[in-house]
C-alpha cells in the first residue's frame, strides 16, 4: 500500500494524507496552520468562533507563511431555541462559580443568526481559501455549490455511516468520520448524540463501504501507527486534533500544554455541561460538578454563551478547574515538539514499516 499517495492527497494537492484539525477557540494559530502545510500536510484554521475580520487577518498571515494549500473550518449554524427555564437553571447552578471568580451578572443570551456564518463564508470565497471544512451539520445546497463553483474543495463531518451518506448526497467531496475517541465537540447532527458515539475502528470500514467519496479518519490518531491503521481500514487521510495541541505553534497557553502532557487515556470525558453540545475534554472540577446537571442546561450555543466568561476568567487565572480543555482519548501520547517535528516523526514511523 502506498500510504501517502491517496485520493485525498491528489484532490488537496498535499504530500501526506495528514490534516491538522481546525480547532476553534485559539489553538490553530496561523503559525500552526502554515507549519503543517509547509511540512506537506494540510493545516486548518479553526474559524468557528471567529469574526469575519479576524478570519481575514489570520488568512493573510497564513498566506505570508506558506504558499501551500490550507483549510478553514466553520460551524454550520443550528436552530437554537432559547429556553428561559433552562437559562435560569444554568445561571442558578453556575452562580457560586461566578462568585468564586468575582464575575458580575451572567451575560444576556443571544439567538444565533445566519449572518455571522454568511460573513465567514464570504471571507472564504473572497480570499479564495483552497479548502473549507464543516462540522455540526451540512450547509445548504446553494452554499456547497457556490464553494465548488469557486473551486474551493469542501469537506463535511459525520459521526455515523448515515451521516456520511447524507454528506455525500449533499455534494460534499470528502467526509471526516469522527470517532468517539475524538477530542472537542461531537459533529453529530442527524442522530441522537448517544448513537453517534461510534469508535473510529468500527466507523472507518463501514463508512468506506457505504460511500464513494474519500473518507478522512479522526479520533485518537496521534502517531504513525494510528495513521497507518486508519489507512489500512480504508481511510484516504487522517485528521488529527489533540496531537497538534501541544505543539510549539499551538495557541493554547503553556500551562495548559504542560497539563495535557500529564494526562492519560482515562482522563477525558464527553460532557455537554460547558456548551450545551457534547464534547470530549479533560475531566476537571467543572465537569464533576455540572455534568450530572447537563440535561437541565440550554442547548448549544446558548449554554456556551452562559459559561464563556467563566472559562475565560479561569484561563486568565491559570485555574484548570473551571475551563474546558478539549482533548481526545489519545492525550497520553501527546508530545512537546514543533509541528514540523511531529509531522517528521509520523512520516519516519510509517517509513519504518516500509510501506
Ligand atoms: C481542542 C479541540 C478543538 C476542536 N475544535 C474543532 C472545530 O472547531 N471544528 C471541528 O470540525 N472539529 C474540532 N475538533 C475535533 C477535530 O476535528 C477532530 O475530530 C478531533 O480532534 C479528532 O480527535 P483527536 O483529538 O483524538 O485527534 C476539535 C478538537 C479539539 C481537540
């Protein structure tokens, strides 16, 4: 098997079938994205929470650092009803933490609009980003067509075979299958979240058998062994998040990198307590205290808005108890190195198998 020449390396014009996941909220600095692309993979800017202005600035920076292809990742907006009872439950339960962190009144929640997403897409189009990936759903057909017409490659996210089929039917050119091992938010959109908790080893071959578009495997892949395993199961590329979090170029704070380097496979948990959407991260005080009440909290992104200043303040105070630290079950394999070194190590490990 030629591990590095795949349908995806051809489509994306990259040297190695390794995609650094778009990770919204700060980890994916222009330096990280460019370093991965310069090393022959595909770097991705996690733009889900970014304003169109900051996206434009970061895309410009990426272009100054690399002339290789890169991607931008966006969140497909969801219809979130503001449930007043759930908002007040959440505020009541979170009050002691707000007091502990000397925070004022909770923020007023805002109904998400389509406007932000449209502005983000306009930046992707006007700056001619080579690849655009999506999670949390499938954008409207007109958007997929618009991007493809502009020669922008489109990638969807699925957590079940059925969701991958829906992505293919909608015209996505490639699909990420996100196993239950994965760090960060679940991309589940067409089935209940519990049904979307399929391990990547089961998910890859069953998806490959069901769709014609190339499959990208995500979840727990941290080194050359993981990349090869995914390739053997039929994936045409991998998408890795956690492995890049502790890289020198990653935007998370140094103290958080050190913390991640000291965690093991048993230390992560999927919880909806932080944002209203299930996501895998380190089990800390916040999770222990609020996960049992997650069903009383409002849905994403309303709960995310309610916990935002708590997470921010905890981050400022270097307090790991009250912030979300997304990471996958492979966290115990995290390394402290540059993105180029990580890429090099992965490639060397695979070459050792002489495939
Ligand atoms: C810190 C963090 C943030 C993430 N943010 C996003 C995101 O913004 N968009 C997205 O599509 N996936 C996001 N993910 C999920 C990744 O795309 C991918 O599914 C996951 O990282 C794969 O599992 P791994 O972390 O074990 O490599 C995030 C993952 C992590 C660890």
